[in-house]
């Protein structure tokens, strides 16, 4: 009997299996592809690292980062994309890059940088799932990490001040949401009737933004005006996550995809993985100068 695939991730709330976007991406993809995961939710008793969550553990490997975990699952023939054409595979890469460039900074800001949201929702939620004294230290480090990530990608000229950065990332995020809404239209998923990698990423980014109850809801209000994206999140939650987390590992599921892999599919899959890896290395962040950092952080003091 093969060793189980164990996923360590942040837990859920507000009707979500996880409030953590990266964890949700992997959990959704596993559901779509039929990968039988045993989910280990991080709580006060967790003794592993929290910096690389989610983490997939197998008999021989420990893998972090959603893109690497999804690539591993594909190699195990848990492939949610086997019906996609080459063009749809390319579109998947383009939209994932768009999500990470345009939407992710605003999601990080909403959770970790916006003061009211951080102190009333994000910090208490994560601190309650950490043992003392990590509960006093780690949320602040995660907040600083989120701010640094935003500034490294949005802190170059002409945006020298945090207020200007905030205005730009929310404009970009709203444009991204509008593009996603137009692309989805009235379809159930982004490429028809079957969910794929792109659906997992969009769900992982949107669902926490849609469901978590924040005092400051600028981006959330815009998302709720796009009814098809809200319906998209609700449909995935109702169709794939109605069972409890403890039941995920006992489901008898089969990998999505043909039992035998044709030469055509092998070549396409290999090309897809290489393109995904290349996409991740394109457009590296531009590191702000020390002067820029002083200006950016001056408004926070």
C-alpha cells in the first residue's frame, strides 16, 4: 500500500476549509484531480515550520510552495489539466502570472497590512493557532513579510510612499477581478465544465477575500459586485468541500486522466511544467533602494 500524501496547512473558518490562499490552492487542486490527501491542520500542538506552509509530505519527499506541490501531483498522474489544449495551457500560465502580479499584493495588504483588518481579524486568528511564545512573535513577522513582498514588487518609482503603493495595488486588483469576471462569464469553470489548475488558483485567491469578515472591505465590496465570481467560489465550496477535513484522506478516488500516458500527453505535460517553471522566473522583483525603503516606511511610523 502506497504511503499517504499528507498536506500540512492552515485551517479554516468562515465556511472555508482554509483561510490561507496557498493552502486553498493545493486543497482545491487535490479535489479537482482526485489526489487522496490526508490533511494535517496546524494548531497549537504543531511543532513543524510554519514558514513554508502548505507542505506536502510523502514517503520520500517534503515539498512546499503550491506550484511545486501541483507539479509533484501531476507526476503521480493526479492531473486536473489533462483535457486542456495547448492554448488553454498557455492561458493558464498567463492568468496565474496575472493573479500573482495584480491580485496577490492586494490580498496580502487586506489580510496583513491594513491595520484594522490585521489587529481585529488576521492576527487573533493566526495567533490562536500558535503555541506561546510564537503567538506573540510570528504574526508580526508574517505581517512584515507580506509588507516586504508588496514593497519589493510595487515600491519602485513612481510610487515612493506607502499610500501611493496602496492606491495602485487596489486599482490593479480591481482591474484583475474585472478581467477574471469577463473571462469566466456564465461558465461553471474557466475552461468549461471541468475544473483545472487555473480554477484552483482563482479559488484560492478569491475565497478568503470573499468569505472572511473584515472591518475594512474595499476589495471585498468590489468582488461581491461580481456575482459570477462569488457564484464560482460558492459552487466549489458546495461541490468539493462539504465533507469535514478529517474525511478527506478516506475518500476512494481515482486519478483524473488516462490510465496510460501517451507520447503526445507526456511531451505536452513536460512542456507545460517547463513553461510553468520559466514563468515563475520571469519578471523578477525589482528591489527598492535604501532611500526608497526609508520613504516607504516613513509613512508607517
